C-alpha cells in the first residue's frame, strides 16, 4: 500500500507525545500505520504500530497473545514491549528487526547454511507458540523478521488459542494468506491450528530454496497443485531443482513432502521436523559430504591421468 502522508504526520505527533522520536514512516497495513521510532533517553529503536478504531478489536487479541509469547524472552519471537491508548487509537511498541523481513532477503539468494539456520529458528519459534496453546495462522516471509542474523516470528494479528487447559480444539478456517494456505484452510470446517502453521512453514522453506512457490493456491483448480494432489510423488520443475541443487537436495525434498502432506493426519509435526536429520545435523552431515567428495578427488585425478595415457 502507498504511504499515507497524513498517517505519517499523526504517527510523528503520537511518538513525540509518548516520549519517542519519530525516525521514519515504514508502511500502511490494513488498519495499522507503522513507524520506526526511538525512545527518548536510551536511544532504543523500536517499531510503533498505530491501529485505528476499526482495527482495535483485532488489536486487543493481538496484544494479549503477542505479549504472552514474549514473556519468556524466546529469541525467535519479536519482543512485545507495551501498548497504550492514544486519541481513540491503540498504539503498540515492538522490537525492531534491524535486517528487515525474510521476504527482502530471499531474492538475493540464501546459502544452504543460512536456509537451514533460518528454518530451524522458525521451527523453534513455532514450537514455543504451540507449546503455549496458540497457533499463528499467518506464517509467511513478510511476517518473519531478521535481526542480527536471527529469524524472529512477528505479526500476531491472526493468532488464536487452540488449547484451553489440557483440551485442544479446532480453529476456524479461512484465516491467513492464500498463497501459504494449507488445502484444508480453504474448506468451511474447523481445522487443526498447528498443522496450518506446519504447512505454511513448508511453503516458506520451499520459497527460501527456490525464490518461488510450488503453486499459486493449494486447491484442485490450481494446475500444479492438482497434479501434486493426484500424485504426491509428482515433481514439478522447482521440486526437481531442489532435489538436484546440492548433495542435500533429495533429503530436503523428502522432508518437504512430509510437511506438505495433504492428509492432515499424516502431516509431520513441528517436533518431528526438529528431529529430522537435515534440520538437526546439517553442519555435521554437510561437512561430511564435502570431506567425502574431497577424499575422492585424488583417485579421480589418478583415473583421469591413466585414461589420458591409454
């Protein structure tokens, strides 16, 4: 959305009256107007998000949930600082991620080591959210922020509780961003909340690896998804690119298929993904592969020399 000049003026005025210096206006988003500000006295840069009256019902839930997620200081959750009422609007202050969001990093290409690290950060953050009985429902690259090399989950506007006490309940479907929707999220029935986050995390992993998406929507009307639905072993061009991209390609693609499992009852969980060999032992296995390939070089050279003299 284009920058609203009047919104920037209002944000600057609000920041000043609340004890902050307005540094720059960042973006408009739905019912929110977002700025980067600096707290007077300690010079800490934070994000100020002003929600208009229409967005305050959503904000109340977001403030409670995001605040609860931040209390333990989990490093993979954007820290929630505080919220205040201001002239009929609700203003919340959250941690500023100094390396922008993941979406801005992907087009430049990420090393396999970085992808593994960011994906592990995402899973660790999701595990924390699910452990506290909530699901995010809008995991996508724009809601994943990078700060000092660490990936952090932010924007809890669509997050919801799925566990009350020791009892788990289904959540309402249809919330989130359609390009990262799990197939069941297009249906009318209630759905398994954590499973939605797992599917979306798989789409994010695919996106980091290819700078593309496997399909436009996970619906039978989408040609690519229709083929995948009919044959889970199907490999479109980008699936093949992942498999052939590195020595880890086949292993990563096997994991992605477990994550993008259409049958929710068979879809892998966050805990199970965290136990996957590529996720847990990437450094060891990756370096081992390199050493094995390096060890083969002398014998390959010897064979080449012999062949050249024949």
